[in-house]
C-alpha cells in the first residue's frame, strides 16, 4: 500500500428546524459518511435527497478521506479507542447553513478544527473504510518502544 491513500467519500447530513418559543433555528448533524467511488466528482457538490415537514437531508459528494503515513499513529489511536469515528469539519455561514470541507480519521485534525471556528461532527466508520484504514495502519505504523521516565532527584545534592 502506498504512503498516501485517497478514498472517495460522500457525507450525508440532516438539517432540522428547531423551534424554541418564538425562535426558530437550524440544527445540523451528520447521519453517515459513505464510500463513494461512483460519486467522485470535481469539488464538493450538494444534493437535496429528502425533504419533509421538519427536516431535509443533503448528500455532499466529491470528498476524499486521505490517509498518510505521518498520521498512522493518530489513525491507530482512533481505531483502538472506544468509539472509532470519522470526523466531518464544516464551515458555518451567517444564515446558519453548514458546508462540510474536510473529512478525516485523524483525531488531532478534528481537535484543531474545534479550537478554530469550525463545527466538527463525528460519525461511525463504514466497514469498507474501516478495513482500508486498518490495512493502512498495519502496513505503516510501528509503535515505538515504551520509554521509562527517569525519576527526579528531589533531594538534590544534599546529605541525608
């Protein structure tokens, strides 16, 4: 497997209108990330796929999950954690719409998005993508030897 792997994916998002008192505001969540070899296109495209009284579902295609050798340790921690996830980072427009711009399996990259002004959603990893990430980790990640830290001498050079 190459030092960098690109997996075409699509993001399925839901927008609900939440009413509290006299106020109404949109609420977004990610329903799923899907393998999308057949949906590969130039740039992100948004398609309304379901519209109901209280919600709309959009399919964003044209994304790629990129696995790179430098991120193998972060991918490994993600897969061996309690809740392996893909992270969808979105920009928010002034009118409350969200637009995804990045999908990653790197927890550090998702955390960086949270520290900025991006909205970050997590979703379960589809089995086909999980297997690809796992194969990538097995090929590229070698855990370092555990290091024992040296104890500090709190007494200094004083006599006992």
